[in-house]
C-alpha cells in the first residue's frame, strides 16, 4: 500500500471518530459546564496525544503554519466546543452540530477558490442543497419554515453563530494547512494551546460547579479520545492523503453523528430533522462529485 493510500485510510478513521463528537461533548458539558467541560476534554486529549503521537517539535514547524494554522485550529475548537456547551437543550446541541457540518461544503468551495480545484455545474445544486438542508433542520418539525428557523436562531444566536463561524474557520484551516504545513503536524501543540485558552476563560468567568461521577468521567475519556485521535488522524490525511476523497467521506458525518448523539443524549429526532440531515449529505456528495474526477491545475504541497 502506498503512503498516500495509507494516509487516506488514517484520515477516514477520523471521520468515524468525529461522528461521536457532538453527543460526547454535549454530555461532558452537562456535567462539567460548557467551558470547564471543554477545557477538561482538550487537556485529557493533549495528554493522550503526547503519549501516543508525541510532543510537537516546534522548531520544525513552518512559521506560517505554526501561527496561522495554529490560530485557526484553536479558534475552531473554541467555536465547536462552546457552541455545543452553550446550547439550551440536547436537541438544540444536535442542531448546532448540524450547522457546524457545513464545513465539508465550505472546504470544497475553498479548494475551488484558492487551490484551483476544477469543478463542474454540479457544484451549484450541491452547495444550495447543503445550505437548504441546514435550514430544513433549523425549521423544526415543520421542515422548511423561515419563521420557525429565525425564531430558533434568535433563541440562542451565540451557539448558532459559533457553529457557523467554526464551519468557515475549519474550511480555512484545511486549505492553509495543505499549503503551509510542508508535511509537518502541530496537532499536539494546538490541542494544548486550546486547553490553555479554555482554562484562562474558565478562570476569568463564572462557571457552574462540576458534577463528578463515573458516568461523566467515562464520557470525558471517550470525548477526549475521539477528539484527540480524530484530529491526529485527520491531520495525517489532509497532509499526505487524498483530500478530495476525505472531504467526500466526511459528508456522511452529519447523519451518523446525529444518530449517535440522539442515542448518547437520549433525544428523539423528528422526521423533518432527518430529511434536512440527508439533504446536507446529498448536497455535500454533489459537491464532491463535481470535483472528484478533476485534478488541480497546480498540485498542493505534499511530503
């Protein structure tokens, strides 16, 4: 097996791990608070990465990747974890997670705009269908209901705004990493920086007391494992593997993630939710099909 194929398979492992993240992060935040739970997750994940992947050799990282890529990584993690933690309910957390899953479509659009990825006419209906799917989810049990969607967003603009911002930021991270990293990975360092940032926020704000139990500790370990090992695997994939294939596989995360989150959080989801989730997946697949048979005019940097 070639190095590129092996890296692609490792990246696909990240897709499986990420599918469990929404439910696990929300579960941890219910016991430890939005900020405290996120800080614990990234602290434990950082320790796991040091023991398995190893510490980051900072001197070997290209400076643009270290500062720009690292800044984008930390910003995304804050948006993701806090958007789920600040959700008003478990159902809303799953909806917020669906907004975050616009990032595969945004990643493909960024590849087209900035990496000269060629495409065809399928990209337009693909993008529109993905956005329509999110609107369908936010419309509640009625499906596409603009009034209900706006009321839903207004009920918690912070969570939905963070989730949408995170989708844009992660697409930017995937794009600049391929150009700037030169085959290096700073994922361990970036996780540690995220943990430090969250602990600083925790120290400077009022937070609810943490509820320690065997169940909450188990969720914490599972969430940290999914986050840490998932991102380590994804970083290998986007640095050395087939980024277009990985983006295509990641399009199936929304449905799998929603199903797992519904089980973990014991939250039933309506038919209209699943219809919207399937639209997100279908739109993303169309975007993938629009580019998969094409090659970039100029290859991105690989090692």
